[in-house]
C-alpha cells in the first residue's frame, strides 16, 4: 500500500514550517534541534520530520535528499512538493488522478478503503487533514506525475518493443524485401517485371535467377 503512515496531529504550522525550510540553510541532518531553531518547538511540530521522510525530502537518518535541495528553489518549490505528494500517495492517485482536489471527507473514505481497516477513524481523520493541507501548499498544474514502478516497467517494455520493431523494419529494408521495394542510397524503388509469353520454364528460371543475382 503506497500510503505514508506518517501524519500530523495538527497541521496549523505546516505552511510556516515549510516556508521556514525554504528560507533557511539546509542542515547536515534535519533534527528536532534544527526544527526548534526555526522556532517550532511543539511536540506536534516534531511529527513533520517523519512526514518529510515519507515525502522523500529526508533520508531515514535525517539527511536532506536531492528533492529537499530542489525544494529550496522558490521558483519550483510548490511543483516539487506536488511531485513528492503524488509519489508518496500513489495508491490514492491511482484511484483518482485528481485526488489533490478531493475534499477531506472523500480523502478519508478512500484512505479507509485503501488501508482496509488498518487505522482508526481518528487516525484516518488526521491523515486526511495532513494530505489536504499538503495539497493546499502544492502546485499540481506544473508538476509531472510520478510513475509507479509497474508503470515505469510497462513503459520500458513498450519502448524496447518499439525499438525492436524499428530494427526489424530497418533490417528488412537492408535486405531489399521485394514486397517493400529496392532500397538504394536511401531511396526505395518498386520494380515491375513484365514476363514474356513462353511455355519453356527455363526462360522464367533464368529471369528469376538474374533478379536474385542483381538485387540481393
């Protein structure tokens, strides 16, 4: 199930924390001490660290990832966040490609189905609030949807198949398939042969043998 288990018990400071991250120098490791240095010292605020890990902004040990540094660029931060949300909540976006526009109630209902009763109503509510609060801070109009691993594999297989077909077609032209015409210098010539009337099969054998010799 591609749904993050991390959530916030209160999302009121989420926007402020993310804005502070953009305005601060990236730490060697994102710890509670670093969060406190941004003036967010509440226990509820500390849960954002787990959320940032789910969004692949941080490694498991708290080190900033490439995505974290990309987020620091204010010209693309909202799109980077949208891509991170799309990737973290893959299953939800597979159910509804416009999940970011769903109401909290609809999101909670989908979470309930996707989690198969794994979470209580209270937890599902907080997960729904966390998701909708994140989406409100992201720009999905300019973000490229993240591909799931299975989608990526399917695309690779299609590309390989196209390459194979293209190679076979090219090989066919090189062999001057009579059905496709004679290829010389990149040009294709269709040759029509008018056979003479003759009852002697040796006449036709000689003609086809000559064609094979000169066209192969």
